[in-house]
C-alpha cells in the first residue's frame, strides 16, 4: 500500500534499516513503533528532518529527546491509548 507514496523525495524504511535512513536526505518523516524508535535515535544523533511525526515509539533505549527536538523543525509524538 505504501507504493502510492513513492517518488520524489519519499522513501519507505523498515525499522532495521538504520543505515539506509541515515543516507536518506529527506524532509518529512512519519514513523511508527520500532521504526519511530529507530528514527528518533538517528535524529537525536544529528540527522536533520523538517517534520517528524512519531506514533507509539517502542524500544529498549530512549534517545535524548532534547536532541530529537533540536534536529527536527517540528516534532509531534502520539501515544495512542486503546480502551477496546
């Protein structure tokens, strides 16, 4: 389903493709679960993005959130809470 979003400066990465994401020079990022965890670690380490949307980031480590915010033009983090 993501293929309709390909083209231009758009790309799709799996949560384990950290090096490929580092090489990508994109602007806007939407990431979910382990992918959101990977992206925040890379952004915290200095990979700049224009807009970052993370949804339910899951991971064993927590990046420095101040560094994530500093390397993002804007950052929205959504923690979904289900009640059935």
